[in-house]
């Protein structure tokens, strides 16, 4: 039987431990403010993009996250970007649904 390696035996394990510590402690107010500002800026930049462009970018983000060699910091940044894109796509679909509902109401009566 082989012996189990301790968590500090590899750099990846050490990174996982630091992530757990960060999750337990949570982000600071300054980090939260920076994350919100970045998300707001991304939303403004995404405002003029089509659904197809947003969807294609989300596909790219997902492809990056599926690589085994992705750095944890890059993965977190990609995950955050993916969440912004999902929100933008959801908003896009809701707006389209509202337009269809209005068109139906206009033509039904």
C-alpha cells in the first residue's frame, strides 16, 4: 500500500489550502468593492454585444476552465467573467421575452 501524501507535498495542494483559508475568511471590503467595480465595467462593455457574441465568449471561458493546467488565479478570474456573461445572457433573454410579450399584446387586442 502506498502512503498518502500530505497536503503540503505538492504546490497544487498548497494552493488548495490557501483557497480554503480565503473562503473561510471571505474577501475584504476593499476586494468586494474592486470585484463589483470590475463587474460593472464588464457589464457596460457587454451592453453593445449581440447574444451570439456573448455566448461565444462564454464558450471560450468554459474551454479555458476545462484545461488541467489552468492557474488558480486565472481560473477564478475566468469564473468571475463567466458569471458576468451568464448574467448578461440571462438579461438579454429576459428582454427578448418582454419584447415578445409586448408584441403579442399589441397584436391580440
